[in-house]
């Protein structure tokens, strides 16, 4: 089959990982890049040998010559860029969070549906190989019927040096990191019906919250805790590991620091090393995230080829974004909030 040609819009902090992922992807390659900053555009173009370079998305779409677009820009530009792609009939990947508001997110999903083109949100945490190993263990019934779970990301890593804009927004950890953890909770335990959340700002030099704790009630009768912090100083810095605790009727599962998966069942306890691959272009400790980028991009290619809806489609991601919105409302009002309020 012919190789799918892609365009990348946004050559910032994270885009280099996506470009490496596309270089590795079977059946796809990037043929054009776009960024308003000529310096960033030149850096990515030179590193990856991309000669078609644009400072205007309008010019990029006008010239065409590609089968999909990967939008790796900041959230305020997502809706206009996704709607532009839809008008040109181009399948689209969009960075998370999908949009600044639920209204925008729904409009983007509707625009792509009306144009008959796929939309996938780059929600890569559920594609981390340790997370998928835990999911496989749950699905094979090793610990029986799940009734409780925890998704935890606690760190003191300085994320602001590479992405200084994160320190300036009124919303921070739920929207930037918690959204990943909430999506992992959905991936492992199914959709949630309500959220009870508490937030706090510990770092005095930022505007938004850097600690958040959320309790989710899932349709399947499971209760989960999703907790996130960038203010937690630990003896061994776990960044960027997501840790899991899952209790079932026949046993327990723990994904602990160092990518160790412990499954306790009636037959005893089995420990498996589920460390992610260190890809040739990756570097620790980022290699867990970097591998997941490669995996989700290959998933996109495979879905485009087979006509299958991506696991993290725009339609599906509305449910994750609804958890973000519900968490902020719950924290502001100090009460439990129904998720359905944001999906109607």
C-alpha cells in the first residue's frame, strides 16, 4: 500500500518526539511542516530533512499534497486548525487538551463528523507499555472483578523550564497532566458518572493548581482515585511514571516505581518488569512517554488504513475532557459533580 503522507503543524517543545515517531512509523511519513516561528521551523526542518516549510497554516492547506495532519500546537489554536483541516477534508490528530472549552471541543468533533474525516486526540498515556500491561492483566481476570483503583502521578519535576507557559495559566495540573491520568482511569475502569475533586496551589510562583485529587464513580461500580502533583518531593524522583493500584475480588495489581508490575492472586504474587523500550532516539526518563508517542502514531496509521475509529477519537475524548471540566467545577463548588452535565 502507498505510504500515507502527513503534515505537522507546530514545531515546539514536544514536536521533536512526534517527528521521531513519524520517522519510525510503518506506512507513513511527514512531508511538510508549519510553525509561525521561523527559527523553530528551520530547526525541525533541518533535523528531519523536511523541505516543505510553512509559516501559515492557510498556505499549507492550500498547497495540499498530504493525507493527514498532526496538530501539535497550544490549545487556543486547536479549534480553528481542526476546523480548517475539516474544510479541506483532511484527517486530523490534535494535541491534548482537545480544546479550551467543552463548547469548542464539541464543535471540533461535529466539524470532522460533518466532513466525514477522522479526528484523533493525541492522548498517549494510555499507550504507555506499562499501562497496557496492567490493562492486559486486568482483562485476563487475574485479580477477578475490579472494585477499586488508583492512578497516581506525583513528582517535583520542573516542567516549567521547558514549557514556561504552564506557569501562567489559571488552570494547570488537571488540564495538562490530570487529563492523562483521568483518561487512564477511563481506559482501565470504564466511563465515570461523577467526580469529586479537590485542588491546591503549593508553588507560589505559578498561577494555577499544582496538586489535584479526584474521586471517580464509574458505571461499572468501581471507585477510583486519580491524584496528581508537581509539588511532591520524593527520595527517588519518579517522573514521568504513572503508578497504579487496583483491587479485585480475587487479588490485587500494583504498578510501582521502576516499572514493576505486581499481580497478587490465589496462586501467589508474580512480579514482571514492564519497563518501556528505550528507542534509539529516546532518552531516560522520557523514554516511557516517547515510546507511547510512537505507539499511538502507529495506531493512527493502522486505523486510517483499515477505516477503524481510533481508540482516542475526538468523540471518545469528549468523555475524558468532560472529566476535566467536572473536576474543576467540583473543586470550585466543593461538591460532587455529574459528568453527564458536560456531555449533553
